[in-house]
């Protein structure tokens, strides 16, 4: 059973998602929350600390906390880029390339991208922003046949997926996603503006064309509290598979 402060944090989180406390609005005071939930102010502070760590409410103490944002939910029903999803959901997405380099394909690259021994790939590290805040790190490996087109794209392009379609007609048609969590290392923590060892949601994917030709594989690491993922399944169609952690 979850601790009381975790239960309170969960209820406040849902209330923010529903719009009970809109962005820019304020939560009740610590005293009001303590009375509502019949707990001590210390328990309320623990609950609020969780929301602060997720970026949902402001960190200023001694006053009613300001709501900074609700959790954003991205569905796997459609295969869209981060920027395309953000625009459709009314958010502003940004992107900036931290590094891009060509290198020989590793064994993992060759397996994921179906490349021959000796092939060269393009590795790109991007920081993606959402509504002015760092949201995720994208470590993307592009197959040799598309690398030159990616290199021509400006470093601050918000949607590489759209640009590749516009410039060379590449359509990202199919994607396979693996979701897990990991602790932020020193570099991830610095780029995302979080503490080292903070939990990051990781989504690894391989994306292919309509013909099944792999275009890229990516390791995306999301800042806590920025995005949730929604998966629809049914008894007839169930794309979600559980498997032991790797």
C-alpha cells in the first residue's frame, strides 16, 4: 500500500490533469491540504515535493504553490514525431543538436538497422524542449543511406521527421517501442537540468519505411513529469507485450 504522502500526491496529480487546478493557478495552502486530508503539514510537504520534482508545481515555499503544467500524454496509436505530437496537443516543441558524428556501425546498429559489416552510421544527440523546458534527450542512429540528408538539416530544426519527408520523401511508417526506466547519469542530468540518478523514462524504438527498411533507431530519455504515454488495446488487437527487464 502506498504511503500517505504518495496517495496525496497522486490525487493532486489527477486533479491537475483534470484541470481542477489550471496552469498558472494555485493549489490550496499547506494548512488547507493538511486539513482536507487529515494529515500533518510534513506529510503535505512530502506530497508537494514529489510534484515539484516532476515539474508540475512551483518550488517556492511559504505560499500557495503555483501550477506550472499538467502531464502531457502521447499516444502510440499514431506514429508521429515529438514535434508533430507537441503541436497537435497545443504545446511548443524545440530541438537542438548537441553533437552529430559519423562512426562505424556497432553490432547493435547492424542488427537494428539491418546493415552490413563495415557500414557507417550517423549518431545524433539532441535536446528536445517542451513549452520552454528541457523535456528529453534523443540519441538517434541513422542508417547510412539517410545520413547525408539528416546532416543537411539545421541543428535547431524542431521536426526532423517532417523535414525528411519534405526534402527526400521518407515516410516513417512503422515503429517498434521498448519502454523502461533508468537513472540519469552525469551528462543526462546536466542536459536535462535534473539531479544525477533522477529516474528517466526511456523509450527505445526502431522506425522503418512502408517497405520495412529501417531508417533510424533511437534511445529517448524523458525528464520526470514531462510526458506520459497512452496505449490502447483490446481483446482483438493487443500490441502491448510484457517481458522481463533486460
